[in-house]
DNA sequence: GCGGTTACTGTAAGCGGTTACATTCAAAGC
DNA sequence: GCTTTGAATGTAACCGCTTACAGTAACCGC
C-alpha cells in the first residue's frame, strides 16, 4: 500500500548531479549549451533516477501542451481506422500526444468541447459540433486548427483537407444510369450537416438532372453513414410493402453498405440482379463483400497524415489557408452489375 | 495578427466578481460551500468571460490529469473501432479525456512509453510494449492500470479484461475437422507475443491433438492480425508451387481473413470448396464477406467499456485484481463449408 | 591590458490553478 | 452576555517545470 508515488523531480536530478535546475532543464530540452562534463553527469543521473518530466508542469511553464486533439462526431465507422492511423503516425513522429474526443451538434447542449485551447496546442476538426462561428472565434484567437472533410467558413483562412466528392459521385451515379440502366436510385444520406453527405447528395442530384431523371424525395433516406442505422432504415424501407419501387442504392459510404447489403439479403433481394449497390471509401473489406462492392477509393490515411502534417506546419508558424481536395477514383466491382 | 491569446484566468474572474481566487476555485469544483449570492455572481461572470480553466495548471496543482491513456500496439485493425468506442463512451461520461498512443516491443529501443504516470491518471494496456517487469514496477508505484486482452504477471494484482480464446478456438478447429473433414489446417499467427494469438495457437494445437492429427510446423504462418501482411504471407504460401498441401485456414482474426480471402481468390482457390476459411472477432463486415465468414463473436465493445469502467473503479479506490474473461461464441457461416 | 564576445551556469519569478490554514461573522448553546 | 460552532471567505504556499536576467570565466582582437 504505497502512500503516494512521490515521483522524482527536476530538483532531485539537479541535487544529485550538483547543478541547478535550470541546467537540467536546458540539458533536457537542448535549448542552450551545456558543458561536456555536466552533460555526461546528467545523462547518468537521469537514467539512474529514471527521471520523466512531469507533463503538466512543463505545459504550464512553457504554455505548450505537446498534445494535439482530434475531434470526431463519433467512432461508429471503420472509416476512422485509416484516418487515425495517418494522424497517429505523424503525431508520434513529432513526439506529441494525441487526444481523441467525440463531440457533435447535439453535444453542445450538455457540454463544452472536451478539447480546445485549454488542453491542446491545436485541433484536427472532423466534427459538426463546432459551428462556423466557433471556428471563426478560435481562429481569430490564433488557435491552430485544420479541418478534415470540411470546408472553412467563407474567407476564413483555416486550412482544410478533404476528398473530392461531387464529381466522383456524379460519375458513379451516371454509371448506374447509363451503363446499368438504373433510374430509381435510392440515396442514403449521412449525418444531416456532414459535408461529405451534402456533397455526395449534390453529385447524386446533378447526375439525375443531367440524365433527365426527376428527383424523388421518397428515394432519399437517412443512413447516417452507420452500419446499423443503414440496416434499420433499409429494412423498414423494404418492409413497407415495397410501396416505393427502386432498382439501386447509393449507400453513402461503405460502412452503411454493409447494413444495406444485410437488409437486402434478409428480404431476399438479389444484388446486383434486382438491386445494384454502390458505396464510398473503399474500406479494406469492400472487395470481399458479397458481392464485391463498387465504390469510390478515398485516400483516407493520406487525409489523416496530411491534415496532421499541416497542423504541425501551423504550430511551426508556416501559415496556410489552403483547401486541399485529394482525388478519388471509382472502383468497379460486382455490386453495381459490372463483371 | 493577435499577439497571444492571453486567455482569461481564475484571477480575472475573481477580480470581476469581487471575490478571492479560492472562492472561484471552490465554486467551480463544488468542493466547499459558496454562498447563494456569490454563486449567482460567479455564474454570471464565468459565462460573460467565457472562462475555461487551464488544464495544465489544474493538473499541476491537483496532481490529477483527468486523462486516461489507451496504449495499443498499432492501429492497423478494424478491431479497434468497437474497442475505442467502448472506451471512449465511458471516458466521456466521466468527463475525462482519452489519449491514444501506439507502442510495441520494438519501440522500446527508440523511446519511452509516450503515456504513463507523467501525463495520465491511469492506463488501459493493450500492448506488448510494456513488459511484465514494467507492469510490476508501475503497479508497485500505485499507478492504476487495466490490462486488455492480456493476463497480468503471476500474482500481480492488476485487473484485466479479455475474451475466451482457447476453448472456443479448439471447438472451432474441431468443427473443421469433424464436420468438414479438414485435416491440413493452416494457422495464421498474430504478433508473436500477443496473448490472443498464443491462446488461439493453444486451442489450435489442442484440437489437432485431440483428433490425432500431427502438428505440422509448415502450416503455421505469421499473419500478424493484419489484412495486408496476411495477404502477402498467404500469397507467397500459395505461389510457392503449392509445395505444402492444405485444405483450410484459420486466419487468426477477421482482419487477416480479408487478406487471406483476397490471396485465395487471386490464386483461383475456391472457398469453401477447395479451402475452408475461418476467422475470429466477428467484425461488422464478416457476414458480408464473400463467402460469409465463419468466425467467433467477441464482445469487443464490451471489453473496452468494462476495461474503462474498471480503470475508473481503481481511480475511485475500488481495488480489484480480477481477471475477467468474457464469453465468446462461434458463428457458423458459409466460409467453413456450412450452409 | 582592455573592452567585447562567447560559453556556461545560477537565481528566482512566474505559469494558473488547488488547498491548508487563518479569519470573520452570525447563529446556537449555556 | 459570552463562548462555541460552523459556514463562508481570504491569504498565500505550493505543484514542477521554463526562462529572463544576471553573473563568471575564458578568449578574442587590437
């Protein structure tokens, strides 16, 4: 029953090595010259005492946390694995720590954002929980942020990294129409104000229009980019005595595609014979779904990596306001009717 | 060009409200009575000034970070989504923050663990980067930890949450043998010292032995529980002029199963006719792989949730040393030959 | 030999909170 | 009325670092 883990402090090190705490600090941070002899002694003492600087004390004194935050709407999507991977790799390389937190528009009633200037040096924002006005305020106060899959408010110079949604979706839907003769195409939206979802809806509508197909509100469902919700929504849609005829589904993203495929399967609908299905993201499992999923390949790990790198750019005073849109590419597989 | 975001401090609040900083602190933390009148005034001032306490200052003074850490070997697996989900939900509910970091045995050469007593109040350890001796030392110093998918060193009272591996694997392999007549069963290990992998290997061997099948080292490959590595290993195994005959693959986990299925597919091997395939975890995509994957359902989100809850139990001084093994269940689908 | 550098080191004042201890004051007990 | 008590508040000492400032000694060029 240890009383307390009274950890070893910089003063212990200083005393043991016979120098001042300032010298120890300088040696550790390598931000001022320290003589050969003292360096040797410190190296020895540090490892003997197993000294680890107390993070909070460091943060308080230096006004830097060496932590960056990743703010997500939720964690209900396999999509986040490559994203996290990209972010984490950069953060680790830089010797920083990564806090991840979920926060969405509804959270605002209950709490303030769990991460921000009070506990991080900068934020990657993949969340609708921070409104444009919040972004503007934070940015005005000089807090470094990079938006992920989200465009900054007009003429606010916050850098952003996202993927091309509109054009690729339009092409994908046109493929369904022109190659496979589908005209009753269901679209599963993502979260209501999520930008990817809006952009994909734009692409969807523009493809319909360009091909003389009237937009039918009954064909638009809310799948939330989530496997389980997509399943429920689709299950209900199908159970509804099939009042609404349809011949294909754009699931919004690959995660939702899993739910859609399960629902179709349970209702005895054949894919792609009866209903064609297409997704978005090309997550690792997409080629091995049943049938293999036609989808859009999005460079999600790169998005994470680049966003993190740009955030560190800001921390190192390389200002930027670029909106970066990484290219995407359609991957044709069986689920749309190809092959 | 703001000079600095000179944020509002507790002293500003105190001055504005005409009270001492101590009173403000007490009001915020609600750890001592504050009179009605002062409370009202403070409430108003706090929201006017948009005061947010500086985390590091708080940590330093209170010796609590209100942060817990999750240490992972890597982030290369969809398995981590449900795990993170469970952990994050609890952490958020408790008003804490979550740092995630990757650290594995090889990282030890380059760096100390990025998270520990210096920057967190407790750790969830799902990593082989901390050796038993590290765990013993940390535990002896009173640092709260919960092990995830890992058993504590003998007679060291660190709580642990994992899933049942050995018996369920034995049954799964016996199913391949007894129901589908397979006898040349490839096993893809996970990371070498990962406990799940070892336990599953035990189950695998025990099933072979119980059924009079000699263990053949040539059938054991290192898939690392990773999609891409599993693919490469399997691809090479198949390309090797098929010197080693086999009729089934236990992929170690579902993520590796994706790689294995892709490799088999590319080599024109039919599943399950030529080769049966089974996985572990029952990730969301498993029912929709091609063919649907026979696997073991593991309650991964519960593991995350329970582990986090137990860590908070430790923080609240409810000691525990229980090793918790959550039950698992085989899910039969097409890939083993069923249906 | 002297002023001006340069290299190294120490002293001590914060950073922005928490909290032990002291103080004040009104209500209660006798 | 006087002491006791407890609620409410203030004062100030930390928490463990960083860093501005100051100081010393050695070295440089002239």
